[in-house]
C-alpha cells in the first residue's frame, strides 16, 4: 500500500484492510492491463492481408464499439433510451479536457499500430516506454515543475540507449527506422495527456476520452484504409485486439490509477515492454536484435531505477 493511500485512509477514517484490498485489486488490474496490451505484436504478426492503416482502422473501430457497450453498461437503466442518455451525458461531462485527452488517445492508438506494422514489437514498445520521461520534460515546460536530478540522469541515459538502437540496429533499414520514428508520437501524446489532466484537475472521467480517442482514430484512418483487403480471419483478430487489447485494458488502467501512486503505475506499465517482445518471439518467431536488447535494457534500467527511487522517496516522506 502506498503511503498516500494509507494516509488518506486514516484521514477519512476508512478501515486500512479495505484500502489495502483496493490497492491489491488495482495492482491486479494493472497486471491484467499490461498483459492485454502486450499481445498486440504477436496477434498482428498473424494477420493475412490487412496492412498498416487498415489494421489501425479496424482495431480502433472495434475499440469504439467496445467502449460504447462499456459506457452503456456503466450507465445502465431499465430502459435503453435512459442508458444511452446517461452514456451521452458522461461524454459531454468530460468537456474540453475529454476532447484533448481523446485526441491524445487517438494519436497513441493510430501511431502505435502504424509503428507495429513497420518495425519490431520490441522497438515499438521500448520507444513507448519513454512516456514518463517525456511527461517530466513537458511538465517542466508547461507546469513549471522542476526536473529532479535523478530524472535528468535517467533522461540522458535513456536517450543514450535509444541512440544505440538507432545507430546499431536500424541503420540501413528504412522501414524499421520509419516505424520507430512513428512510435515516438505515442510517448509524446501520452505525456501531453498526463500533463493536461494534471493541469485541469483529477476529477475528469477518462473512460469517455478513450471512446472519443477510438472514434477519432477510426475516422482519421478510414479514408486511407481503403480499399479494404482484410480477410474474415483478419477481421476476427482485429476485433479481438479492439475489444481486449485496446478498449478493456485502457479502462482497467483508468480504474487502477485511482489507487496507485504515479511511480508505482509507471513501473507496472513497464511490464508490457518485457512481455510484448517475449510473446512475439515465442509465438510469432520474431527475432530481437542485439542492438534492441542492449538499448532496450539501458532504457528500461534507467526508467525502472528512476521510478523506484521516486516510489521509495514518496514512501519515506509519508512515514
């Protein structure tokens, strides 16, 4: 249990065991979310004819359908019309912050799949893992929050790891290089999302923003996805990805984040970077280059040490 959660429980007179149970449940939700996120690479490698923008469109479209169902269930009423009204009200209540957050979700959904169709799962996920460091840099610019010395060191070390990946592993492979560069949009969008939400407050429901993001991603990629070439086999895989690799884990993360400290949440999300390449190697035969292993280890090591130190420091201050 984090010190912040324990302190809040004591202040509110809440039973500590109940709060501890909520914390354990949140950790389990994040473990499930990272596992579901990590299956994108291995499932994508088994597509038959669907390519690039079409893959992105179908996954986002099915995630949109999933989120509609989830919101209707969340706001269920005896009459369907009342359930629809409740879901629509939740979307409107997210306001401008919801629209901006939705735009960032759309960027993440779109660029992640475009990157994954051009480069390896490992390259894509290692770049995605940079979001906590990008958020620290953006918070410095926008919110005037100072960057801790340990975070500044982690940024330099992580960038060194990325430079090694680019120099040793991507030289001469234009398609893999383009995919890795596209992947950089994901942590940048994630950082903007986090900083925006911190600026407007923590009382914005992120679930409607996920729906908005899925819709925007589908609409943006629809014109360039045609002519459709996906087989029934591909559609089934992309439906599974939309429902269970995108919509569901994003909802799980929203729920879990209420009971987890930021460093703890960042550490748990790193599990996706470890699992994703492993599944692609075991079940799709996707090799991991030596440069990716070395550079990825440097990046993940810098991130993990930075977040662990932040977590321990926050716990000591809370005692």
